[in-house]
């Protein structure tokens, strides 16, 4: 079972023979299992969920900048981080999130993307969306509260314009440093074959570079009435004999 691939994309044993099996296109006739055309298309991001905390003791921001430069935003923001999303072509983009502590328990969250993603000239913030968080004295949003920032972007690479709903409802406001605990974003880029995996039932799948897997086919197995009667022919291979019986 120590398989590899040859120049034609066939999955082969170490001795060079092709691994035979059944596929969706050939469910009854044995064919060579091949990964040449195995790949995945891109899936654009549409939703993200962020879990984190905003420092209740952070100074209040008296003036929120218009976002004409990233330096201006970085200097004024109480806390900042970013989320990576995929467009319809599989390219990844950063959405910068800038948090401004505007009053006790109140936060404004502004999303920006770099103009280099939307035009030929990079380095200028492009507003992508905004939301407001209002925390009670407990520092935890009431159960059922929904706070979503819809970040939109029209990409210069020709991809479909994105609209990503970023759920901020899991944030807390405690007297601790501001940080993201986790970021869960859907979507993926185009994947190429990075490895091969076989499950206990013989389903062979290609493991792709984007973290997904694609079924290739099911390895064909045979049963013999007398397995001990098979003839050894070398290279960990066996051949049917008169005493082994016919394969089932």
C-alpha cells in the first residue's frame, strides 16, 4: 500500500504497476486510478465568526479618523487585527478590522481593505463596512444578540465582488488585553494534490493543498477461497493458482 504517482498521474505501487479500482465514471469496469484532473475550484468566503475580548479599561477615543491613510487608522484605533477571505477566483484578501472605544461599553468597528486589491494603486484604505458593539456591565452581550459587520469589496482581479458577514457577537469586554481568540472563515482557494489517503473501506482520496479532499476511486479487492494457495511472484505481489481458487 505504499503508493506513489507516475508521470502520467496514475497511482502506482513501488514496483510501478498501476493501482486498479472503480470510479464514478467507471463503477463496474476496473480502470487505472489517476489524479491528473483532480483539483478543486475556489469557494468565495461569505461568512466569518470572530471570538475575542475588548479591553474594558482602554482609553476612550475622542475622534475617529476618516481613514485617509493606514498610519492614521493605526494610530487612532484602540485595537486592530485582520481577517483573511477568499474571492471567487481563489485569491486571498485581508480585511482590516479597526476597533475604537468610543464610550463606556461602546465600540465602533470599521473594516478596511487595501486599495491595491481594488485598483492598480496600493496603500490607501478603502472602507468596507462598519458595526457597533454595546456591552452591558457584565461585559457579555445578552444571549441572542446579533452583531454582524458586512464587509464588501470589489476586486481588481476580475473576481466577483465579495460580501462577507463577520459575526462579532462572541466578543466580550473584560478588563484584559484586547485580542482575537479564534477566527472561523468559510471559503477556500484552488487546491492542488498534496498527498493520497486510503480509508478503511478502500476509498482513495487526493488530499489537496487547500485542506480539502477529493475522492479518486475505490481500490479493487479480491477474495480467494484459499489465500495460502496464491503464488508469490516477488515485489510483495501474488498470483492466482490452481489451489487458490478463482477471485471473488
